[in-house]
C-alpha cells in the first residue's frame, strides 16, 4: 500500500505527462500540503530521475537527442511560430542587416520580412534563402558549408568562416531548448552550436525565437547564456515557466500573444 507521500508523488509524475510545468503554488493548493512538503517531493522525484526541478516548480524530463526532421518541424506549432514571427518582424528596422539562422521559426520570420527592400539578408538556411529570393530587389547573402538535410542548413568550419566576414545588426537565432534552471540556450549537436556562436559574435543584437515546447526539453550543446543575449521571443504557452524564473531572466523574454 502506498504511503500518502508516495501517492502524491505518483500523481505529480502523472500530472507532468499532461502539463509542461508544475508550479509549487499550484501543487500546494492541489494536494493541500505545505511548500516544504512539495519541495521535498520534487527533490525526491528529481533524485529518482522522474522530473527536473526548476525555479518555482518542476519540468518533465525530455532530453533532445536528435532533431525532428525538417518536414515534421515545419508543421509543428505553426500558430505559435506565426505569432512569434509577427512580433520579431516589428523589431526589424529599415536598413538593418538581418542574419537568419536555419530553422522553421526563423523561416516564418523571413516570410514576414520578404519584400522589405531596405533590408540586407544573410542565412545558412536553404528554405530561408529560397523564400527570400522569391522577390526581386532583395540584397541576399547565402552562407555555404557542409549541408545537412535535418534542418536544410549549411554548417561546419566553412560556414563559420563566412559568417565571421559580416557585421550584423540583428540575428534571428533558433534554439532546440531553453534551460531556465541553468539559464542556457542549447542546441542538439556541437557543430550547430559552433555556427550559432559565430553568428552571435558578429551580431549587435540577438533575437532568439523559441515556441513554448522548447522550455520542456534539454539538449546536449550549449550555445549561450540567456543573460548574454538580447531577447527571447516565445508564445503564451511559456508564460507560467517564465513567471517562475528569477527577475534577471524574466526581463529577457517577450511573449507573443
């Protein structure tokens, strides 16, 4: 027979299968226990490898070992990506040089910017370049290198070398995961992280685009600390996770409604 604590912890694990984030306040109300009791439960569950504690609550463990295929990602969270892209497009001023990291959310941003002839575009994304070249009069630079079909991008030392030749106003950077507990933006493979860091080096302002599903995952390769970046634009689904974070992290986020 389960003890009260074991029963409560089992229910917490089940809840995490349905919810992206469980706040301490919500858990104390649901189970009618103290904050100390909830924290003890979360600590024991984390030790058992069943969840990951974060500021103000807990996240389900979901390690990203491999990127989804480009076809799968193109139809994933479409409404959220469109909302994020609309906000990011407003952050781009006439005359800006914009570097777009390969990925489906950055592609949505490109769709919003296509046709703005005052902008200069740079990208390592094949689909982004294809989108931008649909209109005449665009000033576009394509980054080459080793091609990968996963996100239809060019990467590796050649890509990094070319990226470092530019001086960029705004970078639109994708992320595989946002680790709020450690304050990190991450990606799946080291080779992708290296390209992302080269992009950050040459950019005056970094705008990370990440839908709320990226906040419930972890991934292998660190790109940068959140505090070192300009802003992260996400959708309303991440609000509860962001609200539970320390102030120095919260101020880095813009939520697209």
